[in-house]
C-alpha cells in the first residue's frame, strides 16, 4: 500500500505513527520523510529504509510513489503546506495513495487543524474512504469517552465533515511513555516488545556481581519492555482496524 501521514498541525505524532503503527508492520516498505528543518523520528530507526526529501523536491517524492508498491510518506510540520501545494499542482499524485492518515490529539488547536486538513483533502479530491482519522495520544487515565476528549473532530465528523473522511469505528492510540523511551533505542516498539532478554536473570547477575549500574540498566530495560508490550498490543489492534485481514488478502490475490 501507499500511505501518507499528514496534518497541517505539528505535535500530533505523525512520525511516531509512521514508524510504530505503519512501518513496523510493513518490513521492507519504503519510508519517505518529507522534512527540511528537524530530523524526523523515522530517520532514527535502524531497521527502516528511509529516503528524506523537502517538499520542494516533490517530483522526486512523486517518483518514489510511482516506482515503489509499498510506500509510507511522513510529511513533517515544516513542509506540510508546501507539500499540499505541490499535491494541488501534481493532481494525479492524489490517486497514488491508498490511504491518508490524519492523526489528531486532544489539544484544541490540533483538533482545529485536523478539521482544516480534512477539508483541504476533500477539496483536493481525495476520496473520503481513503482519509482516515487516528485519535492519537488518548489519555489512558481519562474517564471521558472519545467523543468528549476529541469533541471538535468528532462533532465535525457528525456534521460538516460527514462524507469527507472515515472517523468510525474510532482508531485510538493511547498515550504511552513507551514511545518516548523508544526514541533512544533506534528500534520500533514492535522490536522492543519482541525482545526475549531475561531481565530478571540479568538483575540477579548484576546483584551477585555488585554492579549497581548494570542492575539499574536491567530494571529500566524491563520496565521499558513492559510498557512497549502494552503499547504494541494497542498498536496491533489499531493496525488491524485500519487494515482488515480480508482487505490485505484481497490485495494479495489481485497481485
């Protein structure tokens, strides 16, 4: 599949989702990072095949879309306006994408920008079935339902935005410190969660050796692993919602 992750707003977790929700589940996919100011999170994971461009090099980005069958395009906040402008000029590029993910978070500004992003995609002619809202960074300790935490976006989806994107069933990625912890490891959460290291044994070895630094590392690694497993379970559920098995099988059959 060819997937784009974008939002007019920054701080909605575009790169985080591109890495941990998309690329981690699609080994070998080509990842295109559209960024010119800050290094994207996708550039910091060893297992990913990343090509970085600024939006001003849209012809090269378009070429990547035409050449490769499995592409994930992560559009950084500093380039999103220019990227959208180029999409308007190269109109057939719109048809290359199978899915456009628009992450949103609880903050008011980001919700307003999410609505503006969906309106822009609709005006550009992107089919509503291809535009999928992901409700990101849902506070795990919240007792409020999704419709209350993301009231602006949900309200828009039930009124003016009806028919412009897919909002339900809600694709919800819970807030977790595991995403931040993963950044320094150069690994995806999926890789961290799959780590079979015996941390309990490592702790025992460290205590016997009187190595307090090793003991601290083992304890920190075990806690990171636990958080990664929980977050990965959530990501797997969201991924299955976005990409149902029958759809994946149908695509393979056609190929």
